[in-house]
C-alpha cells in the first residue's frame, strides 16, 4: 500500500499533485510520502504486538535524517552499519539502547565510538572481530555487548547480490564455530554475548526461508540452554520483500502468523531490522523526458535521471513500475534510459510503457529504499533534491547539490597552480 495515486488523471502524493512539485523543485526529484512510511512501520508493530519486539529500522535503506527522525519519534530503534550511520542515529536522538550495529568490517574507530556511546549491541561476524571489540572495550574500561551473527545456510530465493544467509556468503558464522566462539568468549573480561542474530537476505517474498532459518537457530538455542548458556536476545534481521512488479510478498500480518509461534517458544526478546518493507514504497523518483529516439531496432525514451540517481536496475536488473504524471491510455514498447555514459544506464528495457513525448514527466515507483542512499556523483552529476509530503504540506529534506558541492573537498596541488 502507498499514497501515490491518480486523481483526475494526475498523479498525487497524498494530497499534493506531483506535477506541482516538479514545477517548484525541478527534476530529478525524490518524493516521499510520510503517511506511507509511518503506516508500514505501524503495520509491522501491530502484527508483532504479542511479543513486543524492538523494531530497528535499517538505516542503509534510506538514511535521510527526516526519514530516521519520523521513525524514531514513533518508537523505532535503528540498525546501523557504519560510523556515519551512528552519527546520523545520534543526530535524530535515537536512544543508544535502541541501536544495533552490523557490518563485517567495523574499524577500530567505529567500534570505539559505539562502545563509548553504549549501544545495545554489535552484531558480530567473526572471532577476530570479537577479539578486537574485547580489546577496545578493555582499553576504554567499558563492557561491550554483542550478538553473534549466525549464518544458517538457507536459500532465501532472491537475487544473488542480496543473498546473505548461505555459507558461500561473507556474512555470519556457522553453528559449529559459533558454539566454539561462545565458549571461548566466556573468558573475556569486557565483553558479553547477549544474543544471536540472523539476516538471510533482502527482498524475500516468501515466509519459508525465514521459518527455516528461525527453526535452525531455535534448535541451536536449545542446545546452548542444555549446556547452561543463557541468552537475552534473538535478532531475526530484515529482508521482507515489497511489490515492485507482480510479486506477491507477504503482508506484515501473514509474516507474523508464520513466525510468531516459533519466536514465542524462545522466551527471548525479539529484535527486527526492516528497511525496504518500511520505506521502499514510500518514495518515488520523478524524471523528465528529454528526448524520444527511434532506431531501426527499438525506441529509447531518454530521461534526465540516471543510474547515479537510482542504481538498482543497473546493479540487480531490478524492476520498477514506471508511471506518467498524467495518466496515459496508450502504451508503446520502449527502453527508458538515462544520460550516463554506460550501456547499463537504464530504468526499463523492452517494456510496454506510457506513450510520452519530450518534456513530459515519469515517476519511477518504489524508489524509497536503496535509491538515494546508493546514489553517487558519477559523471559529475549533482544528486537529486528530496522532499517529504505530509498530507498537503511539502518539506525539503535534502537540497539539490550545487556544482560547488561537487568540488567542495577537492584541492589542486600548488605546483599545478602556476601552470
């Protein structure tokens, strides 16, 4: 569900006509619906209310401060993966005990900052990382809390680039090694293993992989209990899919119905790390048609947005529904491509699309997750403006970059200045 709908043949975000936003802010332009964002968080919260989990929004999906603040104000915690995301979490006032910290390659500085702040725990990916956290915590005379990230070796049935729960992936620790690590870490003076963590992938549309992974982890937890090892938390990660094309992903309620009976058995405090499920359908990317190019082989619709603004189609061959701002009845087969000097710079290929002319506008749907957060300045392009719509109000939540922003941190060595 989302708040982007046609009214009188014009596409709206909540109560605002998107064409009016284009006139005001230009393109490319990211537009977010506050109501959609909050509704998806609330749906997840309500579905899992019987176990009252800590829902830590995955910052990497969309790290804009306004998005984070909106969710933190509703009670969300944050799942972070870098020192920069920790900084953002602090800026929006997220309580340290609602922050969990993942990433396979945390630096000493990042670990030190998080230990000093007193976050809930690190999701630890290896024994060397665990040793390093112990070393840093001891140096700071602090106690660090961790959850071991388990790799349950299940097939999530998603794109190979966003699969994280197979033993061939770089993430997590196998069960046998995890038990050895828990036993070894019991002697660490400044570190406590308080839980287990799993995250098997992203854009998973079936509950089956989650059920399989959770069952495996529960079996492991039961074995630990028999040996007197007690845990406090089970973090089941994120990965819930959304509708991009014709998928039939599980709703929050259907997902809860499948996994709640399992989670109740653990007796542990449950943590979840949704990202895409909350923000994916809350955002769109609006782009202008620059040229319509006909060739002997196909038709190209050339737009002013490129893979630097939204890389998912180029990176994953991901599908995004594309709508005209003014509803069209006529369709034509075409490619929608951007201005970037790469053949991989496309948003749609050989697809039946609204028949548009130069100067019209298109909305690339479901762009709220891994859109702006993965954008770049490739080809020295300025990144888009971001706006948030709240009913009939519009707020700029990130200004469009200027040309000066592109070179702000660059310098020319003095010996070149005299030439």
